[in-house]
């Protein structure tokens, strides 16, 4: 990508989109197109058509999506399906219509089958049943992956897609009702420390293992693939390393400086025993994560909670 190329980052205020913008800025890209959802409703075909017709972006990072935790995904099932399909359909199709040179679509590792073999290879997509609670979201994201693949096949486009693992970093969601496990634990331990609580309750047994990637590493991976990769396989992006929820909780306890005990509520479900991506493809393409988990969590904690530490 030329440093002056017109680059549209859809979803630039979200955790992933904002990380991509930071990475582009660091590398000296100066011609970024950024629109809030109020300025441009990606669900409305006519608005997206007018935007592409007027601005004619050369490159597109499609990081815009309706996202949420398990409860939201399970409650607003139609909204997650409809809104994500509309966003993807409009942006991908108008990218084709207006001759975008290259597009990168952010999918999600949650679209793999619930009981996929571990570690999860790219070819395991569509080989089994999905997790029922977020099936509508997953179906929408699978459609986006397949749109990229088939616009390439039919129209000769250069649209690629990626499958990130569990992400954390700046602009994460810390709402205990809807956040993922890592930001939820950070908030729980921090508030327990401030309140001098004796214990912190963590759901489950602590035995399930999860993989975590700092969003700034994801952004670098996306830029690397935008420069180097062309193909129909949706590329896994992760660390290739996982950690038990118990070890994660102990790590966060140490970083926060919480002096109390961890109380495991084993009446709550554990979820999938393991979820780890096979990252041999992206390693072969010349990218590897740089931020190790302990260092990444320290950075996030200092950025998010430094004002309230004492």
C-alpha cells in the first residue's frame, strides 16, 4: 500500500478498528477515511453506495460489526444476524462495484465448530455444528468469509479474511454483564483491591484453556497480510499458545496486586474445555505475535486503571 493511498477503516472506534488506525498512523499512512456510525450507517445500502461513489477508497479494512457477550448474542439473535449481514453485504459489494484494490474482512474464531479438534486449523470451518448461543453472529461472519472468497472467484477481486482468537487491549469492554473473561477478571480484581475485599469469585473450575492476543499484534498482522497475502483461505491470527483460566486469574491477581483469595464457583459452567488456533499458516507468511500475555495485561491494566490504582 502506498503511504498516500486512500484507506477506509470501517469500525475505527472499536477495539480492532482503533488498533488498525494506530498501526497505520505509526507506519506513516496519512490518507485515512474514518466515519462514525452516525455519519455513515453501514446497514443502509444507499448510504454505503454514496460513500464509496464519492470517496473511492483504494483499500478497506472491514472491522465494523455488531458485537456482544453471550447474553446479548443469545437475546438479540435476529439483530446480530441481520445487522452483521447488512454491514458486510454493503461494504463488500460496494468495494467490488467501486473497484477497491484490496479488502480485509475481520471474522472471528467463534465461527469454528463448537467441538472442532484442537488446535483449530483453517480447514475446520463448516465441518461441524456451531455454538448455539452465538450461532446467528457466527452464521453472519461465515457469510462474510464466503462473500470474500466468492467475489474473488467470480469477479477476480482481492478480498481476504482473517480469524482472530480472543482479543484484549485498549478500548476493550469492561462491562461485567457483557465482557469477555480477561477484561472481566481485570475489573473484578481491581475493584476487589480498591474495596479491600477478602475474596474474588471466579466462575467455573479454572481448568478450561484459552488463547489471548493483544489487539495491537492483531493490527500488525492485518497490515502484514494486506501487504503480502492473497487467497481464499481465511487466515487464523493468534499466538498458538493457551493458558488455563486458573493461571490467567493468578496472573491478573499478581499484576493488580490483590492480596485476598480466589473463590472458584464450580456451580457455574466451564464452557468449552479448550479453544486454541493453529497459527502455522500465518507463521509461514512471516508474522508472529510480539506481545506476551503477562506484558500485554500489564500494559492494559496500567492504561485502563492507572488513575484509580490507589
